[in-house]
C-alpha cells in the first residue's frame, strides 16, 4: 500500500526526539520556529476541496463523461430525417434521351439532386444502440466519481504524511536544542574535572546526530509538501503547513457492514456493472442485424444548362427533365458471409469477460475492506503498546537522570536511557499516523466521498 511505502522512508534514529509534542495542533496555532520560509496553513477539508477543483485527472474523466453524452445524440440522429443535396457539374457530348446534340458538340450541364431518407423502423436496432450509449454515459459518471474518490485519497495521504513529518520535525528541533545544552554541560564538567573526554565526545555525537535528523526531516517535509501540491493540482510549489482539526468520518466498526456498504456504494463497481449492461445491449444490437430495415425516401432531379431546342423548355430557362420520386424501401439481409453470426458471438465473449472483471472487482473490494479493518485493529493494539513503552521509557529516563545527578551512573547510561525514550516517542508518532493513513485507505475502499468534499 502507498502509505506503507511512504512510512518506510522515515529515518529511525536513536537520537531523534527529546520532547514529545502534542499530537493534535489546534486550528490557528502558530507555526513553530525552524520551518523555513513563510508557511501556508491548510486543513484536511481545504486540501480535498482544492484537489477536487484543480486536479487534472478530474478533468480527464469529466471530459470523457461529456463525450459520452454527445454519443447519445449521435446514436439518436437516425430517428430524424437525413437530408442531402448533391450538386454535379457535367460535360455531355453523347445523345440525351435519344436526341443527338447538334454536331455532336459537348455542352456543360449542372445537376441538382436533393434527397431525403427517413428510417421508419429498424426493428430494435436503434433502441439498443441508444440504450448502449446511455449506459456508457452512466458508466462514465461512476468512473468520474471513482476518480474523485482517488483524488481525495491521494490528497488525504499527502496531508497526513506532511502532518506526521511536522510533528517529528517539531520534536527533533527540541531534541537538537536539548542535545546542544547537554554538550555544553559536558564541556563545562570536563573543564572542572567532573567528566572525562569520552563523555564530551559522546555528547558531540549525540548533538551531531540530532542536527542531522533535523536536516533530514526538513527535507522530508519539503518532499511531502511537493506531494501535497501534486495532489491538489498545483503546478507551483507552495510551503503548506498541515493544520489538524480532528476531521474524520464516523465509520461503522463492523467488517460485514463495511463490505456491504462498499458493494452498494463503491463507484468502481457501479461503473463496471454499467459496462456489463452496455455489452449486453451491444450483443442484442449485433443480433438485430438479422432483422429488416424499413425506410422512406424522396429524390429530386433538376438538370440545368440544356439548350431549349433540345429540352423543349421555355427559352433561357435551361431546365431539362425536372422530376422527383418517392417510395418505401424494405431491406432484408439474406446472406452476409456469416458476419452477423461472428459479431454476435464476439459480443457474447466480451460480455462474459466484462462480467468476470466485475466479479473480480467485487472480490477485490471485499478483500481490501476487510484487510483495512483488520489493519486498524492491529494498529490500535500497536498504539496501546507504544504508549506503554513510552511511559516505561519515560520512567526509566527520569530515574537514570536522578542517578546521574548523584553520580551513580555515567554519561553513556544517561544517553542510552534518553535514546530508548526517543525511540519510543518516534514509534508512537509514526504509528498514530499509520492509523490515520489506514483510515484513509478504508474510506477509499468503501467509497466514502462526503458531500463537503
């Protein structure tokens, strides 16, 4: 999963954090010192709204939906008369209607041929064509909803990743400050003969490691901000700062309810179900080629430019054989080289494949929903374990600190106790945000796209 990949890049340092900051930043809270350049506060709901408004992938699927709407008009066009006008420029030097031209001299003629065709009945052909186009539009609408769902998921993952690094950097900067104080203290103790050189060296390593962690996390924040800009459809970099306000959907705590909801509301499944219906309509349309077609026609014929002596028309009129014809045509396919049979079988095969894809998607959604639910349960236990581990590390650190002040333990033992505490803090922060990212994944899998997003 994507959130696992992102968290895998999180550096695990023994000398990362000294002070554990609060996990939730209240709205309007000032941005801590150390964040380079001006920061732009943004909430989760703001991120998702801007992503839905600006992400180009939404426009891609929206354009596809609009094109499907136009295809309905294309298929319905045969319901209306088809009118055409043919204009031909002729040059004749042969007998016309049994009358030879004077001296066999060629003459230029203009032929006007207006025509009108109106299909009366295709015996179901047009109905199935239009039905398939309408179903394609509905499928495109659900595909658009699925695209919106994925855009929201990308934006929320990017937001939670940025918030996680913010907390880690905030704590790392406090750790760096404390490491500097510790180094200064050891240097003073060395000058007074109360410490040995390895104590100072160990403190320097501690401070340098803490400084390196701050640099690493600062760069991780920049990369997280780039990911957030991408998810929001911004072409220019913006130094966003995630402001958490506890915004989260209330999701039922029952995997069976969640899977039932997903099968009913996930746009991906709805889109595939419409594709099944499309293929079924196209199968019927292919078979309909066996049926006759009944249509009406009307044609006119006006020839301009024939000499009056030949045409018998009034002088200077130029008209010759003005006529028209109307009628009804019944076209019945007799033999088409097995084309209709093969097309019908091809559509049946495609329908079988589409149904298999839909079934596979339903199975995959059920699996992913249940996996996310169990991941949440596992993560809840992991967070409880992290909290217990952190409390034990805090007690141990305080006890070692008191012993150090009394001269009962050395500097190395003191730093080791701090490292254990910092490692526990780091694990708790990361696991709390893993929990949020699993929630993001669960909402995506069950198809939650609130109206306010």
